[in-house]
C-alpha cells in the first residue's frame, strides 16, 4: 500500500518559504497603506528608540566688531524607547480537508503536494486569511497614527499615546458651524487657512515644501463639507458651462479640494470598527518625510531572532503539528509612529 508523504515537513512549509509567500501575496487596497503616508522599515530589536531634538532658532543681536561672539545653547537631545506591538493569528488544515484536496487533485491530474499547499496558502492569503486580517489591523494602527493615539481592538486599551510620549498636549478640536456659512462669506475658507497655518507651525524642523493637508472625514461630516452654502457656491462657479455634477460620479467615498485641504470621505469597515467617526474628521499632513513611520520588529521564532523585521511572518510551529491537523501561524510586530503629533487635529461640526 502506497504511503502518502509527510507534506508538512518539506521545504515548501519552512518558515522562510511561507514568509516569502505571504509577503508576495497581492496587496488588498487600503487607503492609508496605498497612499504611502507611512515610511515602512524593518528593525532588528523589539524596542525602538525615538530621539527628540529640542532646539530653537532665534534672532542674533548685533555686537561691536571685536566683541566676544554670542554664546548659543546646543540642542537638547532626549532618547526614549517604545516597544513594538505583537499581532499573531493561527489557522488549521485538518486531515479530512487534505484527504478531499488530494482526491480533487487526482481527478484533475494535479500533483498532490500542490493541492495541500493550496490549502495552506488559502489559510494564509485567502480573502479571509491570516494576511488579510493582519493587513486590516495595520490599517487600524495607521488610523491611530493620524490621530496621535494608537489603540488596541478594545479602544479603551491604549498602545501608544504619542502626545504623552513626547510630553505635549494635542491641539484643541476645531469646530465648524456649517449651518452658519453663507454663499459669499468665505468663513470656511478662512478656517481652513488657519488650520493649515497651525499645522505648518507645528511641523517646524520638517521639510514641508511638498506638504498636502488631508482630512479623512466620516460620512456626515463629509456631507456637510460638500453641501454647505459656501462650498456649494464655489462648486457652482467651478462647474459653470459644464453639466451639473449631480449627474456625474458618485459622491460616496469621494474627495473634494477646498481651502487648501483635500477632504476625503473615508470608507471604513461596515461595522465602523475601522474608520472615522461619522460626525468628525481627522486632519493630517501628507508628503512630510519622516513624520509617519511604521517599523517592524523580528518575530518570536527560533532561527529568526535579531533578523530585520518584515511586515508579516508566517511559519508552522512544530509543537502544534499533530497526526490529524496542521497549524499555520502568521504574525506581525509593528510600531506605528507619528513624530509630531501636534500637527494632527480632530475636526468636529455643529
């Protein structure tokens, strides 16, 4: 009687091979991830050091020629450490599933190994697989980054509060009374200009030549931005001579440029767990190198310690493999950083 090979101990199921496969899988589009807002890089430690340089530029008073030069204070440096988060999931391939996969493969003339490998790959890279769930968690953390506070699945559990980390307070929420805006008042445009000025001042020391202010809006907030009298009048002037945009593209989850800010109706998950509050917006700068960073630490896997971290690692822990099922695990160890959280702002409406 022919014996089936032990398909789970070959090179196709090594930690290196599985990690390569999961990181080469097609990326599931997510707005913050697709925008390239966060500079992603791997590190070799689980603690990441963040250095703060607190220096200011001041006007130098004139002095008599030959007089001693004015002494300056050197920038004060402070080194703080923050630990990476650990996200781990596992899934199983049962013997009966393998049996059925082998039968289907035999009928189709495909190699048996490929059929089993396909089951493992589906657990890792399928639409509801481990990678998709970790990618959603990454987007959740990125959203926390543009708020300055990264929280766990339980929003009451704070993972990283970058305001307290740097010992600063957040800018006050900016409230707009959309109902008070008029056709030709220009009040909302002035509000936008003021918010961009505040943002630019808080980014002192960063390159802001290519900065683009972005506001991710909840549904109700975006509708107010789009339909208030001031913006509606500006859109009418813009669209003079063209067909009304009422008959154009859908405005759901669209964007609008006004007042020097790009207003985006952010589409989150259906249950609202990953997204922006429906009556608020989150203002943040795009195009500022080094402001947002997402670093990845090494996994807690023997043989991979101290290696440079990757966004996702996958492996099959030997201690969890049994005669009736195989277990595959995926994990990520991210740290989502905003280096100047006072450049971020929460926007509300009344």
